[in-house]
């Protein structure tokens, strides 16, 4: 996508990293050395991943991020452009492009160490010129916290629907939580947030709404997701797949959720589509390279109407 296609309808504010991926039989313990396979360098970062996932589903997407003027930065920009992401908002800075060091074990699980690099240069003032024209803004947490909080508050003030993917989990202000259209967390992040807010690690996930967001979505890996709204909780089951690499699955979910909301879907229907996108992603290696295009999903990737739901893969109100 270039500027001639108009401003993006989905603005993603977040990180762009080079993923350095090594397969290993197991993750090393403290002080231990484990031999792994060859290193792959793949485009990643929670912000860039989310943008690519949304763009591949047909949304008009822009990414506000920062990369270095180095080889890894070029890899990221190429991946974004090939997937149709508007890249005029990506800053080129005099810092190394962020990097994520990822170990993947045979069960598809991963452990990740992130070196932020250029991502740490993204400032609150950078957000203001990027917001006009967007209908949805998605932010995640691999960039400075003040920039994330400003993006959420500025979007809400401008009438743009703010979604916060609170990953990696961190303490955000009550003011930010109260203006969110959707709070997106996984089970571990949700438990941490509830413990920090209520002092009770095993608190009911419904209590996430007491923190202030209009709605919340809790992803549960192979068990799908919970959609928390004022009128109840909807369980969304994931299709059964054989996972080979879970790297970036949460970002695939976030991008699909935003793209589908931008198309006019309800939050529950957006979550139904998002679990399918995430399920496809874990059957392939890497983050961005694993994300499906719309025509790779059942039914051409359109989000399901009420009458099209599969009773074997969709949960009921719980």
C-alpha cells in the first residue's frame, strides 16, 4: 500500500523487530549451553506482526514504528510492504533495529528475549500526526509506556476505537484502562493484571471489566478465547491443529481482531475469525511469514454471520 490508497483505517502503534529464531530440543537452564539448529532471521515485532496480520485480511493498515537504517530494518520494511501495510509512518532512526531472540522447541512453544533498540525512540508526539483518518488504533507494549498511554488516550479523544494488546504485560494507568474499547490479554497477562488491580491472582476474568474497559478479550491458546462484555461472556473455541511454532500467534489474533472490527463485525464475531487466523499461524514457522491471507481461510476469510457458525468449534455464553 502507498499513500495513494488513502489513510489507513487501522493504525497499529508498536514495535518492529528482527526475529532471530533457533530451534532446540529444549530451552537451556541457567548457566547451561544447549546446541540448536541454524539461526533464521525473520520479520517480527508485536506491532509489525499485528499490522501484517490485519493487512493480509484486506484491511487498510498503517504502522507507526521505528527501525534502524540497517539490514534488519530493510527486511522488516520489505515484509510490511509485501503484505500491503502503509509504511510512511515507520521512522528510520540512528539506532539498531529491535531484535527478538527466540528459542523454539519441538512442541512449538517458544521463549523470547527482546532487545528494543530503535523501538525505544518512539515518542508520544509521534502519535499525533499518525492518528487522523483511522477508525481503530491498536497498541502493544514493546515500545515506551508513555507512548502507549498517549496513543490510547489520544485515540479515544479523537473518537478512534482504542485496542490495547497488553503484551508484554505492564502496569498502565487507570485512566488508560477506562477509555479502552477493547483490552486484549492472554490468560497469564490477565491474571497478572487482576492481581495488580485487586491483589488476587485467581480473580474471575470478568473482573477485567471492573478495571474500566468497555470490553475485554482473553486469549487461551489452543482453547480459543473468552469475550467479556457487559451482557456476558462468550467462549470461542479454536480449531484443533498441530502446532509447529507458536511465535506471533497472539499478534495474529490481535491483527485479525482489529481488521474484522474495522469491517463492521461484532466483537464476538471478530474473535471467532481471529482464533481461526491464529490457528493457521501456529501450523507454520515464523511470525509474519505464517500469517494467512483472507482467501486461505474457510469461506474466503469472511467473518461468520450468526447463521454460519460451526457448533463444533464455537463456544456458548458462559
